[in-house]
């Protein structure tokens, strides 16, 4: 069997990589500068080389030192804060989000690595707002073309269509069309977390104690109601601490998302929140509680990453790049 070589940039806790791992393919190299996320990744992908550093300080040549031969696939999700409407400080000029904003320009670093490594396939995840204006879309196409990729596709995918228990719409920019087969059944909050209640032997499933005042406030919230909200870009109001409806999908999980349990007057445990992003229970999160929640909210949902990995592998086989033996 030919070995398939995958690189994960901005790997975070490993949600994108897990899709490939479930197919028996562990990435050769992962890159992330967040210490807690890098520790989580290293624990769960012990055979992958984790480079814990700012991608601006890393060259494609350095990555290739750890890969025997050509790289087949590069995946990754550069930070979305510069583009998302959830960011109240988002720059007014769309092009400034890409070329001026420090976090937004990390997208260009992803493209630089593509240029230096030239993988057969790449998939870059971000929020759809990264292509919400024609100017941004054209700028991205220009940058990818400079890196040697003239055919670029903007694949809008909804994680819930592939068995994820929470809503999540993201664009996966790639040099191939990605059209995974959708699943027929939606997975509800109840389906995802009902069996976890009180299971202290499950990793990251510890319940955080709350004071009586907060418990009283939570107890008054019905399904869909929330404790507070914050203002995003252009005055957009985004609710926080929503009481989840057990018979529905969970709302989109962000880095700062916290949810109220459907049946108990408490917040979800880290593991319950991870289940809503379809992480398996043997994927352990490290760092502080806030860092663990953030790692989950900034992930590619595992159900979706698995569907994408299957699609990518199918494309590789169709192109006769690989033939199973």
C-alpha cells in the first residue's frame, strides 16, 4: 500500500486531522503555535511531528525535512477572526482583512507553504465571510494562482449534513471539488450527549461547580433562551450560554461558546461540548478548561473532516495517483 503523506497547518486540537486518522492516515507533520492545542495534538497523534511555532517562522523546506518524498495533501484552517462578522473589530475594508490584519494575513502564509511544498491537493477551511465580497474572492484566486494553483474551488459545506450534532457552515477552499455524500439522519443534542451524564471515567467530563446565584439564573432559562449576548461586527448580537434543545441540533460552536445542559442547571462539560463537534471520547484535551473549550470551538467537526477525507482519498484513487494493493 502506498503511503499517503498529509500535512496539517494551523492544526489546533486535531479535528481536521482526525478525519484522515479515521481512515488510517496520520499526518506526517502538524503546525500550530498555541501551546495547549499543540499539547493536545501531540497526545492524540503520537506518530505525527508537531512543530509548535509561528507559521511565519517556518519554511516549506523545513517541513519537507520530515517527509520522505512528495506531500500528497495539505489541510488547515487559518484563523477566521479577521473575516467573521462575530468580530466587532473586523476591518471595514475587505482587502485589509487579508493583507493588513495580522491574523487575516496568516491565510497568505498557508498559501506560501503551498507554493513551497506543492502538494497534489490542498484544502483550506475558513468562515464563508472570507469570500463574501468579490474583491476578497478575486484576491484569494490571485494568490493561489501565484502559488501554482489556477483551478480553485470554494466548497460551502454544512457540518450537520454529515452527521455533526451542531450547526456549522464553512468554506473549504481547494484545488479539487469537494462534494461528500450527505447523511440522511440528523444527530440531535440528545443523541450526542445523553449517555454522558455523570460518567466521571470519561476524559474531560468533569462538571464545573456554579454559585447559587448563577444556578438560579440558569434554572429560569427554557430551550433556546440564553443568559447574555455580545455584539459582533455591525452591531450583530450573538447569544451566549444558550439552553440547548435536546431534540434539535446545537447552534454553531465558537471558541467562546458555552451552553446550558438541556436537563440540568449547569454548563456542558468539555466532553459534552466535544461530542457536539463529533469528537470521539478517546480524544483527550489538555490545557485549562477555557483552552479546552476554545480548542473544540475552533475545530473542524470530526464528522465533516471524515467526509472530506473520504472524498479526497476517492479523488486521489480516481486520478490513479494511488492504487490500493
